[in-house]
C-alpha cells in the first residue's frame, strides 16, 4: 500500500507542476503564492527550452517571434535551462540514494 500512496502523491505533484510550468497558465498569471512551483518545476525548464528551440530564428516561421513573446521567452538561454535540469536530476538522485541508504540500510 505504501507504493500506491507514493504513486498517487507523485502523480498529484507532477500534475500541479504541469499546471505551473507556464503553458496552461502563463508565468505572469500564476498567483504570487504559487510562483515557487514555477521555479522548482522540472517541466518548466524543459518546456522553455523546447519552445525556444522550436520557434527561434528562421525555423520558427512567421509566428515564431509572437509565440516567443507570448511565453516571454525572447531572451531564453537553453544552456541555463539544461543545467537546471541536470541539477534537478542530480539532486533527486542524491535524495533517493540518501533515503534508500537510511531506510533500507543498503541491503543488510
């Protein structure tokens, strides 16, 4: 039963982060009390980099600049977003390792 509760909480947290990533609710329209979710949400940085990569330059077509402006991504730096994603991954791995080592005892 513990893993079922964990899966439900994880799905709920990911759903909340998806709401706060800037696609469904633009960054400027997110209530001030929920801005923290925008910044710690992993999908935020993947979304920002993906949109910038798709619509920047000539490959973005005639509506690319308007889409970037709508999402406030004209000055996006994909390298920074990638580094934030890498940092999130390393932090999660370290957290999982710590929890498993402390609770599980390393297989002893």
